[in-house]
């Protein structure tokens, strides 16, 4: 493709050196480490745009969850190309490769207009809560419940709960995250009622995914991760604006730093739920990219 004076060539993102992808995300101020890129490249699919001397000037990735859904992320355009319509080109190429899947993504303020032009629909605001973690307040566990470290034998139950909340099967992603994360589960009546994972990411650690049926359960599984990282940088991305859970994050030093918008193409995402405290929902995203 020729963009004004730029001649770009698309290539499979797996063929690009991690240090060059890292340099691309750094050029737009994103916090991803080379290790974060490696996880994404190994799990998902994507394209990168190279100039005539091999510099990476753009990227776009998608992450399939089964045959009918995928998230879109790491759509990055080098500052030198942002005024030349390169983002539209990347997205049109990506949409031609994802098949008939329903799609979800997290749109930054700058990219929201692009996604609207491609018929993505706004669904919810995501609050990026982060900061130096404070000692979490003492909160009693919900009645008839107890916490345990997550074991590999819990993966099937966790994946089932996650699918209820997320609307698609993320077993493969959860298995990969489990190898890198510390995770806890909340047990009630002999079943997994909630869970939360925490792993290295960006400037420090990120808590997510977090799945629970109500604020009290969500607080219960997030609190141990906050306690583990008091005095260090911690982040949690949530769609919860108000209520017990949002207040708990603020009391732990995780204040709203920025927002993005969850958007969908096809069926709504996240799935619409009735106001039922017995239905699990995502209290914390894995990341903006992975949902």
C-alpha cells in the first residue's frame, strides 16, 4: 500500500522481532513489555506493516475464542502515519481475515471514531484503575465461603464460570494465564463462585480476569492480590463505575487513570445480563486487548 510518501508492506506479526513490536507500542506510550508482546503473539494472530527499510509502523491483532467470537487489539499506528488513514487500512485488512466472528474491542478515545465508521457499537465504559497499592481494608468473607489458591484441577470450573460472564469459551487463554499468574478461587457450597488472577504486566502487575456474581465476592478474590503488592504498582480494568467494588479499589489506591470504551460488531459484548446477583459477570478484564 502507498500512503503518501510511505510504501508499506504487510506481514504476519509472528515474523517481526519482539524488540521492534515493543518499540512500536512505546512510540504511542503504551506500557507493554517485550514479554507482554510475546504472550500476545503466541496466543493470537495479527499483521504488522513494515516500511521499505523494515521499520514497523503499524500492527493489528485478533484473538479467537471458539468459532464465533474474537477480540481485536494492539491496533497501533505509528505517529508518522496517524494522519494518513493507516488505521482504517489495518482494520479493513483484519476484518477480511477474522471470518464471520462476532467481535469485541476496547476503543481508546483517539480510535473511537474509526471503529464507529466500521459499524462497531459502543457497549460500556472500562475504567483503568491503577496506582501504588495501599494496604487493603479488612473485609469479612461472604457467608459460607472460603478462599483457596487456584489449582490446575480448578481450571474446568473456572472456565465454565468465565464463559458465563464473558460470553465465549476462553479455556485456552485461562490455561496460558494460569502458568504465569497467581490466582485465587472463592468456594461456596463446594463450587467455584468467583476467581481472580494476577500477573506481571506493563509497569507492574495487573489483576484480571476477575469473575464474580456480586461485589462482595469480587472484593474477596481481589483483596489477596492487593495485599501481595502493597507499595508497588498495581492495575485493574473494570466496567464497575460505582458501588462496593469500585469503592474498594479506590480505598486500595487504585484510582481511575483513564477510560476506554467496550465496542462490539455483531452480537453485543459483553453479553447483556438481567440484574440478577446469581449470574457471574466480569469484574476485571484480562487486558484491553484480550477482554
